C-alpha cells in the first residue's frame, strides 16, 4: 500500500465552512475515482511562534492510500480532481507539498 500525504497551505485560511467543503470535495473526487482505499484529512494544530519559521506551514493535512504506485499515478490523472483544484485555487489560492510513502508505523 502507498500513502500520499499532502500538506496544504492556503495563502489566507478560508472560513471553516469553505475549508470543510474543500476537504469534502477532495474526498468525494478521490472516493468516486474508485482508486483510493482510504482517505483522511485534519486541520493543522498551530503552535505559538511557528509563523517565524521559514517553512510551508499547513492549513490542513490530507492523506489517502492506494494499492501501488501505478494506482497513484492514475489518481493524479482523474479529471474531476483537476476541476476541484482549479475551482479552489481560483477562490482561495494555496500551495501543496507532498510525500508518497509506505504506511507509517
């Protein structure tokens, strides 16, 4: 199993309802693709002073699992995923860092 973990950092954090909708949209598209075995998303828990660190600080963490690297490659080509990304980037710009890895722990 391969996990795809994304650190999503919005330029300005959207209101809670919109952030919830962003996560729901990503989850729906990935579930509808039939490629994903599991999906999890959580909000970042900030620590005082972290904004002084020159790093990409998460707004949310998103992780989904797929069977193998070929399936992960297919997940990146799901047309509806690109539609969701384009929609949300136009409303609330964000950056994403990610890691593809085997199951942790």
